[in-house]
């Protein structure tokens, strides 16, 4: 089940919003050891206003510059430069936390909207009949 999370301190506005949605992505980076370009596809775990947590079979090293393309079906929604800020090397679910470097305004409008639409579709597909009277 996808959900939106918001973290707050006191009564102030949210510090950071995340939408738990699985959007397809394509990422590429240059391996610093071999100099070869690596391209992988994956799924987001959640989308933030300035970040994304992505499941990849091959993880980029922390600190790497990664070109991230978010897809809708097979067409690109947005392509942005990111930086790897953390990796989780769990063999069953390898994850990379990516911080968006440029185009934050466009990221928020395009990707956050796509993530919200994904949540709405999943909600309709999975729960609409259960709650109908």
C-alpha cells in the first residue's frame, strides 16, 4: 500500500514530504575504477521533494553522480542529475538514496504529481471494491 508521509516539528510546516510510489526509472553513471558507463533500471520505493529512494540490482557508490530518468510507461517524464547519498546493500532489496542536484522545481511538479497519480491508481485498483457499499 502506498502512502504519503510528512514529517513535522511542532506546528510548523512539513520538513519533507515523501510519497511511497513505485515509478520505473533508468539510471546511468560512470564507474570511476573502469571508466565504463553503467546503465540500470529500477523502481522507486518513495519519492521526496528533493530525493528518491530507488531499488537497483547494481548499486552506484556513495558520492557518485547519477543521471536519473523517471519513466511513465516507456516515455521519459524527467531526467535529472542526482548524487548518491546512501546505499543499502541488502541482497533481497538493494537501495540507493539519491539527492536531486538540479531542476528541483520541475522535479516537484512533474515527479511528485506522477507519484500521487500512481498512488491514486493503486488505491483504485486495490481498494475500491472493498469499500463500496
